[in-house]
C-alpha cells in the first residue's frame, strides 16, 4: 500500500493554526478577568474573592445578584462585590425593560490567605468577658451596621480610588489572625503603617455616616458612604476631623492616624463594605510595597 505523504508545509500550517487558536482562547480568559460582556450587560473590575465589579446595562433594567435586587442608576450603572469566601461561581440576572431576562454565571477567582500570629497579648485584649463590655460591643456593632445600610443613588464609587494614607502595608485583607494561639475573625482591611498623627484623606467622595471617637475594638472610627451601599471604614483614628452627615470630596482631610481601640501600634486600618459584603480596598487602588505580609 502506498503511504500518504504529508508535506511539511501542511504540518507547519496546522500547528500554527492550533497555536493561534490557543492564543485566542487563553487571551479571552485573561481579558475576561477584567471585563465580561453579554448582549445587555458589561462588567469590569476584579473577578476575585474580595473584588469589586462595576456594571453597565440598559437603564430601567432589574439586576438580581445573590438573590438581592441591586440598585441601578438612571444611566444604567451598578456595582457588585464578592465576599472573602465567595464561591467560585455566582449568578447575575438582568431583566431588561422589554421583559427579556438574561442569566450569567460569573467565575470568581479563589485566593489563599495569610496567617498572622500575635502572641503576648493581655487576656482582656483577646477575649473581653465582662458583661458591660459585651453590651458596649453589641451597641457599637448596631451603630456600624446602621451606618452601612445607606443606599444612595450617588455614584461617588465611580471615581478612581486613591490611598487614604501614606506608608507601607503592614496587614492585608483576608488574613487569619491567631491571638495567643486562639483563632479570631479574619482581618477584613488593609493596614497602612503610618506615624501617629499622619493625615487620613477621603479615598473617594462620599457622605460621613458614622463618626465615633472611641469604639471598643476600633477606637476612633469613621464610615464614609460612596453610594449604592459601597462604603469605606477607617479605624484606630487619633483625631476625627469630620462629622456625621458631612459631605466630603476625594482627597479631603478627614482624620489623623492613631493607635486607639485594640491595637499594638499606630496605623490606619482601611476597610470597605458593599452593605454586608466585606470587600478588599487594596483591589481598588494602585499597588503599594508590602511589608510583613
């Protein structure tokens, strides 16, 4: 039987074609990390646990994410976020004004979190047991929860966020803290190691929904709402320079770095919430050098 001859040109041509298809496939995956698009909805942001994603769709549509209706602006803008332990696949549903519903599965990248051990703390710093202290913690927790319920139509969150303080990063989002060998709630902020009295500015415009000078855990505390339920929280402040209800612009001086509350030294703990969802503020700003992460 005569063997069929395959020319080198035929072989190389098909190899190049396969390579090109692979490149297209993988480049599409990379692109999808920063933007995902359907016919009636576009999403851009960080598709990772703790990430924040900004969306755009047809004005007048209804957005449902995690079985909750999401606020949509008059121009069709909205924001969603992922928890620290968000599952790998989440569903977003969009119903346009013409009654057509589109469902989209979003792939969320998983993260590995650091473990931070702090030993030698006083027992009262690890497990407050007095009833009056527990009552205080409960009361202050209710104040914080109330401040984070605000759901304004403002689009301050669409600004490019800036760092609220200058200094190296000494703690990161999601890390598990073990105090005196006892596992505690994960850290949900980014810590900026800045000297006592350093400036704290608004990372984006917003309205102050809480200004408390002395909370049990967080000491001097400010919550700044950026609209649509996305808010920033600033902890351990030595001085508060704004009041509840005050409107501030990006870059405005709002506080001074402190060591108040339950801390081991001066720093700013910056946290962000999308209502009850705890998201990573570090994903919204330009990179900084990390220390002791």
